[in-house]
């Protein structure tokens, strides 16, 4: 239930209390369940999940659009292109500019 709530609200600001409420439990119980099953806190999961989903969507947009990589990245809320390029490379095993050359 908590994971479905996170997925359904990716475009919203997600809080520990909101996830717990959607799951029908207390924030403490939610944190305990996440740590027990996933080995991380709920908010660490949200940050990681959100970052990876956003990077995947940016990749899709780079391949489908002729817009400059920076424009696409800014559209998805990236604020630091250098950090973005490093995260993108770690996720996709190539730089965003390399992806763009394959359009």
C-alpha cells in the first residue's frame, strides 16, 4: 500500500506522514517495516525511487525529442547539470550527450 502511494504521487511532495496515512499505520511502524523489508527508511526509498524514475523519464525524453539535453533536464526539475550528468551516467552507463547523439 505504501509503495503504491509513492508511485501514484511522484509528481507531488511526498511526506513520511502522508505515506503512513495512505498505508494506514503510524510513521514509526512504516519506518520499521521499510527498514525490515528494504533495509532503508521510507524517505530514502522515496528519494532514490524518485531520482531513478526521473532519470528514466529524462532518458526517454532525450531519445524522443530534438530539444537540447539541458532544456529537457530543466523541464524535469534538474537544477545542477553537472550533478545531473553524473547521476545520469551512473544510472544509464553513458552521458546524456551520448544518448542525444543516438536520436
